[in-house]
C-alpha cells in the first residue's frame, strides 16, 4: 500500500497503523502530533487507526529553541 508521510511517498504493509507510521519516521512519541488527510488523530487512537492506500500522513514534532 502506498501512503504519503510528510510529503514523501512510501510503500507500507497493508494494515499499517498510525503508530507504526510514526515509528517509521521517528522513534520519538512525546511532543508528536499526527494528522491523516488533514484530520488530527489523537494519541490514544494511534495503535488502532489503520492507514489506507493513498492516505496523507503528517507527523509533526515539537522543537524547542530560541
């Protein structure tokens, strides 16, 4: 199945969840927000939210600095 994660097309196995997509991109789970097709996915549902072919996933990480 093909999805777009942060603008990059990626091939992922069928049934890949939002949590797995986050792990593909980064090992960090704190300070992270995820949207699928422009809809925010709450952290409590990452493990149970499957991705579908052609989904657009945005994984945003908080950055501290000045």
